C-alpha cells in the first residue's frame, strides 16, 4: 500500500497547484481565475488523497471518475492532472493556444479528462449514466462531479439530482463549489439559492457541509461520503472565489480575466508566504 500524504504535504501541493494555475492563465492571457482558485483544495484532496486511478492507464476500467461540470475551471484540473503525471507539466503553458489539448474548456482526448464540458449543467447527468453503468457491471468505481453554485441555476442539475436519488446512486459524490459568485455577480443578487443544504436534503441526498479550503475537512468528507449507502452524497463546500490571493478574493471581475505579469509575481509571493 502506498503511503497517504499528510495534511501538510497536501497543503504544499495545493500551493503548487495554485501557482501552476496562475502561471498558466498569465501565459495564456485569458481564462477563468476566480473559479479555478476556489476549487484547489477540493481537487487536491480528491486526487492526491482519495482518487483511485493510474495516470499511465487513464482509461482503466476500475478507475474512479471525475467529471468537471463547471468546465471553465479547467486550469485547476489541468494543473492537478499534470502534477499527477497524466501528461507533462511543460504542456501546461500551451493553455488556450491554437491546436493545444488544453482548451479553454476541457475536451476529451487529454488523458484524465472524462467529458468535454463548459456548457454548464450537464455533468451530473453524465455522472448518473456512469454510476448506473458501474452498478450494472458490479464495478466498484466512484464518480465525483464538481459543480458551481451559479451552475445550479441550470434546471438540468435538478433533474439529474432527482435521478441520482431515485436510483439510490451511492457511488456518486457531488461537490458544489459554493463560492457565492457567478458570472454576473453575487449568487444572492442574481438568483438566490438558499436554503441550499435543505434543497439537496429534500431531493433525498446526504449532505456534508464543509469549509472547502480546509484540507482536513475536505478529505474527511471524501472518506465519509464513501460510507454513505442507499443515496448519493453532496459535499457542500463553502469556498472563496479567487482564494489564496488577496487581490483576487471575492473580486468577481477576475471571473474570466487572467492575471497580468505583475499580478502573477505578487500572487506567487503571497501564496509562498501564506501559512
Ligand atoms: C449553459 C451555459 N450557460 C452560460 C454559460 C456562461 N457561464 C460561464 S461561467 C458562468 C458562471 C457560472 O457560475 P459558477 O458555476 O458559480 O462558476 P464560478 O463562479 O465558480 O466560476 C456562466 C453563466 C455557460 N458556460 N454555460
């Protein structure tokens, strides 16, 4: 059995992922900064602690599957996949370049990317299909699906949520990156979601509410989700859009704007100096 990384090691990885995201975005000159940074601990805890996969055999039948439903946050996924050795880190700087495998929204074909996404609202439906297929095949794989809070405005999410619960898909773990913003501003100004936990509970999901930037809480939630039987689990992760860089945090103008060279330099210093 391989050694599990410690919380400290995971926190160090999260810093590296944040820096890789910012470098990639700066190099591309465009892309989604805020909603990538808010997912870092959720992805780090998943891939470096919980996820069963073999980067050398990305289509191995028993692999766990990760569906990035909020596809615009793919710089975070790309950084994680490169750090896991699904492909070489050097490829990260091709983000959004003509002909790259690292499109501005994920495309199948890049090792580790299960579905093309970016049109919001579809990931949980795809996850249901994967989960039902796994059950039919007696395959122990788990399906993880990361959604945005703004993404929950898509009606398809709620149709899918009904389906996951109806079929008691306990091999699904949904995650909501609850950073309280979407493209047009604050969630509560654009279209209120509260009481969000109660909504998922009333759809017959188990709900684990956590601080999505606490590695400790994140990995405990993934562990707990695996023990819940007879219904799907939703991790409702409170996060901060732009997390980790003071001048990006809760500044929604960085929803789809990349850092400048200057901002990148300052951001890296801040991230390295943080505890
Ligand atoms: C079907 C669809 N409608 C609209 C968009 C445009 N869009 C891109 S990002 C975004 C905001 C989504 O908000 P959220 O899921 O909270 O993302 P985050 O704030 O975490 O980046 C929207 C509406 C889209 N990608 N897909």
